[in-house]
């Protein structure tokens, strides 16, 4: 197939996809006038259906193209409901809000929420728990001592434990 024919076929597929995106049925797509020549865009409804399917497969290979296509659909749906919403139609307003939410997710327009500020309390608490567990492990490894005095004792001013000095 010559390059000109391939380009013309790709152009017809793009037109068919645009018409289908606008909600035009396959019969009307096939009968649409061919802008590059005389006659209709496709010889049959089946040819129009295959052209749209191929255009969708080609577009699906590229996620950015698919996102743009979906965004265009959402924009058209939004435009269709806009005048009703401006007139105060409740269902149209709800539809616009749903379209805007979907469009925002599709195009990643929503900013993530900022994480809560950390004052370091969780880190200090985790460090204290690790220290307590290490002390228990050290006590278990040391076994029973000759004298029953603990190896550490709590500090009277803070939550830390201090080693007990050996007495002779």
C-alpha cells in the first residue's frame, strides 16, 4: 500500500474514531462523506466498525493518547450538561460534579494531602521501647545473678534506667 493510501486510511480511521467519540453510530460513520475523495467514508458498516476498533487499538498502545481521548469525552459531556446546570437543574449539577471528579482523577489534578507534622514523639517512643527490650534480653542472657540486685535501676528524675554501681 503506498504511503499516501496509508496516510489517507489513518486519516479516515481518525475521523471515524472522532465521530464515534461524539456518539455517532456505525451506520452514520460509514455514510459520512469522505473529505479526501468522493463518496462515503467507508463502504460498509462493518468497515466503519473495524476502522474504529483499529483506531482504538492504536490509541490504546499509548496511554497518553488514551488519557487525552477520555479527557475530550469528559469535556464534551461537561459542555452538554453545563447550560442545564446554569439553569439550576440539580441532576445536571450532580453530573457536572461527577464529571469534574473523574476528570481530576484521570489527569491527576488532585494534590495529595500533606502528611501530619511529626514532632518526633513517635520516634522517641519507639527508641524507648527498643531500649526496654534490649535490657530484658541482656537480663535473660546474663542469667540469675549471685546477688538479687538488678543490673539497672530507674532514675528518679526521668524514664531512663541507670546501671547500678558494684559495691565491694
